[in-house]
């Protein structure tokens, strides 16, 4: 078998360099299941021999937890500490080496360098599609339109933006000339990414199929890890603090529930005289109001006889398309605040992942000014001047 010399060479090189060889497991199928701290997802991962490495970001945790990768014939487990990573190889079909990294979503050393005054203000525009739009500069050269998306983790640029708005494919002239397909796993080095006065040095930047309308990419909650982020819709600004601000009059506190690195809170729907409690992902990148998971609805016995307003098709950040029915939900309680008559998308299929997770989009979330404490994993909400604005009809 021709893979053997490659593996032997790799072991020799690492031995010469004084590094232990990478652990290796085998697979005959590209599909991999992952148990992440007790959350088992049977369709969590697809092997990619081209990525070096292909990084799986484990769910956020404040202490060590066990993460296990299951191929169709093998498995590997690691007790992952906060801020740590673990590298290994999955040998696919006895020939393709898939370099894989399990990485903690809890940052120890942040790439964000902040001014010494303890806070920075970033002006934003709330677009007609409910996106929190900011300007950014990549490598001191390329200006990009990004949106703040709590449903994401790190920085993501669309493939279209990478091709047409950046210099990240300068090392692939044939791809730029349209003669070959771009290899988005082999981009030029990203040294800096700047938003306002904030600068990230050597940030983690991935590639996505899409972003909010007219945006070149997005950035998620982890780019502000170990900071406190304030979203002020009244004054159209993001404020990044070194510590929790003392002035919090009118704000109500609750815990952030990180479910497999998804930024969630608990909320309650009331309809038909009954209450239904669930976890809701904060998706500020979505222009919808609320989305309910099909499995959650079934397990809760959520009524399916609410009047259908319309049928809706939408896409997530990976470009997957979904169809749903849109109904009016009578009442929602979030952090003690009550919102009435909310247009809600009911998923008629199983959503990705193993969690029974619902979604709040920014058509709903924009009605709250938010303080996100990523030092203690707390969130503070206060209604703002948009609380009485009608939801978008297309929601």
C-alpha cells in the first residue's frame, strides 16, 4: 500500500524534530460522529484531506471535558482542557491523510489587541435586512463589509469576497485567472484584521458560502472572548469593554448557555394557556424573528394547529436551504420581558446537529440592547426604542 512510506516519513521527521508522532485512526467513510462533552452528533463531521489541519471547535467549557471522534471503524478520545487543542490523523481509505485538530472554543490568549483605555466603540449600521453592519480592513489593505453574528464563532469571509475583494488568493494565479478552482484551504496569511480601532493579530478566519445580504462576511462571539460586548441599537454602536460596566439600570441578567459552542439562552413561549420552555440560539445574522425546532416541538407537544401565514425558504450560514411554515405565536417571555404576536417559522424537518435548539433572529433581538459578559458567561437585556416596531412581514 502506497500510504506506508508517507506515514513512515512523517514519523521519522517528527522523531528527528523531537516531537512525538501524531495519533492515527482509520476510516473507510468520510462521515464522522462526534461526542462533545456528552452531546453526540452522528453526522457532525466530514473528512477533508485538503485541509491541513481541518479544525473542529469543541463546545465551550470552563473545565476539561471528553471529546470523542468515531469513524465507521475506529475512534479516538481526548480530555480537552479550556484553551487547549489536540492534533491527530484520520487515514481515509488507507491512502488519504486527514490532518485533524480538536480545538477548545475557550480562548486563553486572544488575538485581539485593545486600546489601554478599557473600552472601544465601533459604529454600526442596522441594515434593512437586520444585519449589524461594520467596516473592516484586512491586512491593512482590503476593505470589507462584515456583520456581527452571534450565531457564528470566529471570522468568516464569503468565497465571493475572497475572490473579488481580497488578495488572499495571490498565491494561486491560475485560480484568479479562472483556469482552476480556488483552494480556499490554502489562502495567503492573514496578519491583521481591523474593525474601528480594534486590531486582531493572526486571527482565525474561515471561508463560508454566504453571509447576510450585501455583506462580505461575518464575525461571531468568540472574537470578543474574555471581553464584555455591548450592542446598543439606540445609538447604533458596539462597545467592547475590559470589564463589566457599572451602569446597567434597566438590564435583566441571565446565563448564557453554550450548547456545542452555540450562543443560547432559555425562553418561554405561551400559547393556548400553556407554557413551553426551550433553548434559543441568538442568531443576529438572521433577518427572521423566531424559528422553532421540529424535534423540540414534538417533545414539548407544541400545538401544530396555529394558523399558517405563509411558506418560507431560507438558508443558514453554510448555505443549506430549509423550508418552513410561518405562524403567529401569541406570547414570548425572554429574561422576564414579554413580546406579543411574533411571526415564527416552524421547521418541518430535523435541524442540523443533535440539540433541540430554537432560534431568535435579529428581527426580534434588535428590540433589546444587550451586554454580553464573556468573562463570566452572562447576558444582560433591556428593551430599546425598537421594541414597538412591527416585525418584517417576510418573517
